[in-house]
C-alpha cells in the first residue's frame, strides 16, 4: 500500500474512532439551517429566496469549524514532524489528509443538502443545482482550508486567525455557488458559475498540496 | 558505507546563538552522544540533522546527499521528544504508519518489533491506554524495523525502565555493528561501546 492510501485510511480510521471530530461540524450545519425557519418567517416564498445563502454560509462555517483539527492533533503528538521529514512526497501526504477531511465533512454535507433544501422549500431543480455546487466547491473549501490550517499549525487558540486567513479566499466560491442556485430558481443559465467553480477546484487541487507543504515546513521550522 | 559530514553549522533561535561553526564527521559504526546543559541546542541540532529545522549556515550530507534530498531523508530515522503516536490507533497501526513514513515493513516484522520491546500482547491496544514508558517502547520498536542508516534519537531512554534501556542499547550497538550511525542526546549514563561525545 502506498503512502497516499496509507495516510487516507489512517485518517479515516482515526476520525471514525473519534466521531465527534466530524459529527460536531455536521450537527452545526443541520441545526443552524433548521433554526432559520423558526427565527424567520416560515413562509415558503421567503425561505426559498434566502435558501441558497443560508445553506452555503452554514456550509462554509461548518467546514471552517472542522479545519482546526486537520493538522492540530498530528502536530501535538509529533506525527506531523515525521510526515515532514519523511522521504515520501509531503504534498501527496497532505492531499490524502485533505481528501479524508472532505470525505468526512464535505461529502456528508452534500448528502444532507437535499433534505435541508426541502425544509427551505427549494424546488427539485434548485436542489439538484445546490448539490452540484456543493460537489464542485466543498473540495475547494477543504483544499484552500488546508493552506490556512498549515499556516497556523503551531499557534495556540488560532481559530479566529484561521477565519481571517481563509474567509476572504472563500468569498468567490460563496458568490458563484449562491448565484448559481438563485439563478436556477428563475430558470436562468448557470453555466458560467459552474465553470468558475470547476476552475477554482482545479486550481486549488493543483496548488493547495504544494502550498500547504511549504507552509507546513515553514510553520514547523 | 555510510558517512555523515557536518561542516560549519550555526544555529540561532530568536536572538540566541546556540552553537556556531560546528563541524564533525561520523563514519559507519560510530555512535555520537550530544551532551550539554538544558537549552544548549541538543534538540535543535538533531532537528537540523533530521531536516526539520534549518540552520543559519553550514552544510550537512550523508554519503554526499544533501539534507532534504530523497536519499538523505530515506537514510535517517528521527525519534524526537514527542511520542509520534495517535491515541485513536492501536500500537501496531501506529508502528505501521511510523515505519511506513520511513521505510517499508512487513506485518511479521511489526509483531516481532513489538515483542522485542516487551509489548507482545499489546499489538491491538490503543495508544491512549498506554503508560508513558509503554508509549516510548512502541516508538522505539521502530528501531527494530527501520532500514534507515542514520538514527537520530532525542532522549530515547526517557520514561524507560532499566530493562527497556538495555534492550534499546543492545539494538543501537547491533545497528552500529552492522554499519549504521547513531546520534543521541541523553542526560543518563549509557553503556554503549566506542561512544563519542560532543559537548555543546
């Protein structure tokens, strides 16, 4: 088994044995969205208008909540040091860790989104578009988040710093994703937004592991 | 035959210069103990040798391979202060991943390594349930599996009982007899033949 598969299975195994690490952000996602109909008008027209924004903002915040744990535990117990000095490719190891993070954070959000979309009175087509935007953009959230998490790895109580670093980079994703879902509600074309989200994913997939590796080496030096 | 060359190494942390123009060579079979007071730069030197930290100036190489290169990094095994164990994983899973990051291993070798450090029936025990000494033993069991030529051990005997210290000393001696190199820091007396000492 190569180091990529080994790291991926190790991280998945560790998270599944300590489920609170990935269940807490998911619970936050579900609870925050289900509170909006109670706090605002239960009127279907109002809710369906603001649904794309609600789902996407909540999704971003729940991903942000989970990012602190991406490297934190491995840093604390010294495994991160071993990863950095290993002769294996560090970007490949970090990519495996990021994919594991997406599988336990982004993927469950995508799977839960139809149900939550229905509670916000989104129509079938918009739910499909919402799932498509989440599928294209949640991996980017994890990949961009990995850069921020590797920059702050040695800093204590760095949650606020992580938000300040990462949120500006998330804004284009938020704009294109919510715009795609909103436009689909009015049967307008969404190709442009989808292409932008796909290109952000490709760029972050190519750049993030290498940038994270450099940031991590600098943080540990 | 392995050869480690360190020349004119200078290390600075903050405003303090820990050591400057440090040079030494180690040939196959040699053991070097780095000694010095707390804060003299022992751990910093090991981290620089491991490629984890960078030095202000100086050069280091193993068989002419520069630090950071694939060959250099596959030649070293660094075991630092931190346990390098994840509490959610079994001893065997932890050892498997640790050695996988260094060199390949087989299932049988992992079992034998744990047996060698006195953890025969602890293969499937979670690291979270181990004592400090047992955690140290799990990490040090990597010495029985690794194919790295240069071992960098930071306080390897901490938390070990006398039996555990004997086992590790025997393994270090065997490694050096087989042409390996070992650099270690410890505040304890150690019983290693031909031990060279470097004072920082």
